[in-house]
C-alpha cells in the first residue's frame, strides 16, 4: 500500500503539489512534509490496517489527483488550486476524532 502513496505523491509533486498542500490533508498537520512521508512509506513497507490515518492520507491523495486530472487546471497548477482540492478532500474523507495534530 505505501507504494501507491509514493506514486501519488510523485505524480502530484510533478504538477506543483507542495508541502503546504500536503499538510492540509495529513494527520500531522504543520509537522508533515512530502519528503518525510515518502521516507516513511519507503521504510514501513505496509500500512497498519488497524490504524486508518495513512490509508486516509493515501485516499485523500487519490482524490486530489483525480480531481486535478478531471478539472481544466493548468499544469503546473496555479497557487491555491491544490490547497482548495486538499481542503475539499478532507471534507470528503474527514479526520477521525483525535487523529489530527494541530500543533
């Protein structure tokens, strides 16, 4: 499963997806970065099915990329496009209570 997340992050970055965009949809909020999540995914090998947070991140990334591809967006994306798409994905796939780190 982490391999799909790696692929999604690389595809999104190629279109201008940034750390700030990623922080909107990641459970570590302001502490999250694409590089650290890529490193984590490369090391972990498999997501813990009992802990849905990384699966939700992957699902949000899927939705952001699908929305971007289906829209008539410039490539690379204009500033704010991915932020809006990431925000919309969190509304669609919300954080479970107590899983969002806002510090």
